[in-house]
């Protein structure tokens, strides 16, 4: 595990890239997780919960010497009103992009295509009393955006974030997010009243262990939070995580009577599929 560290921008010199943005902050949590901030393109307009394509230039072609951008979808982990863009990422040693992205430093440049899309947006859900954000691993990123979005607290009386990881250290980003949200100048007061955080681990011993799907199915999650009326009338949900989480949550939520929604047809729950294909 690497030492927890944060670096912020003091000076920045970098070689210009197409659609380039400058890295302003990097923080490494563990040997497999880190976050970073970049400058925001003036042309970028997005809804909290959406994602963009970011990346780096690939290695030169052995014959032509030409370079092509290596891009992947990343949820924006900052709200639509933020002046900078935050991202939360895994480190994969053999990953074409993350193998290199994990080594970025303040002042470096990354490619960011200023077009945002995604299903984890308020427009894809119909009104209700309670919103659930179900996440595993770095799937918490879009909810980091939505938790600091004023519309979230205008639309719902209760906001519940669940975050499941293997080890306790992997939950640090989420714990910091909750603390920051509850002191946020725009949403802090409402978050203190409405926001509930439910972290669990699946490998290392913690206060609450288990997969969130199992805890929802056996009723433990609802009992722990004092929820006795989970149904399609009262509840809306967003899901972001592994392909197994997505498929299991789809089955569970539909067993409770919730209907999947979309931007063009708002419903009771939505799942982000961009990161598991």
C-alpha cells in the first residue's frame, strides 16, 4: 500500500495536447486507488452524474510514428457547478490507460473530450420520497457529483449512499466525501438532515460486512436504516459498479416493483452500463 498523499497545483508546464486539460491535484489512497482534478474546459456543460472521455496520447506507431489518443469513460466526481473536474480511478498495472494515468503529476496534461453523457441523472427518474445511490469500488464517482448537487436535496427527503469495497482503506474516498458534503456551502445544511451513509466491506473486517445485494435481499440494509416501506412509490435508485452488481441489482429492484428508467423515459431506477462492457 502506498503512502496517502495529496499534491496541489503550484506551477504547471506541459506540452500542448488536443483537448488538453491541466492536472491541478493528485491524491493516492492505496496501491490501487487514486483521485485527480483537472481544469475544466470552458465549453463543457454537464449534468451531475454524467461521464466524459478522458485519456492520454498512446505510444507512437512503430512504423508511422503517429500517436492516437487512448481514451476511456470516466464519471465526473464533482458537481455541475464546480470550476474544476474531479475523477476517481483504479490503478491497473497492465491496463492500457490506467497503467500510465496512475503516474500523472500536478502540471501534467490529460485529454478530455468536452461532451458528457450518462444515465445516472435526475432527468431519468420520476419523483419520490427517497433516493438510493448503490455503488461498489470506484462506482461511487458519479454519486460524488450528485451528493453535492442541490437538486438532489430539492427532489428527495432522504438520500442514501451505499458503498461496498473489499477493504476498509478502500472506503476512505467515500468517508471524506460524506464529511465534505455535510459542510458544503451549498448543500451542507440539507445534507446533515437528509444524507445517510452505509459503507460495507467484503474481505477485511469492518463494522458492517457483506455485499450490498445480499444485505438488501435479506432485509438487513432496510432494518439498519429503519426503512419499512421500500417500494416503487417511495423509492428511486441509481446503481454504479461491477457487471455483477448491475445485474443483481436490476433483478432485486424489479422484484420490489421498481421499473428501469432512461433519459427518454424516466422510471424508478437507473444503472450506468458504460464501465462494465
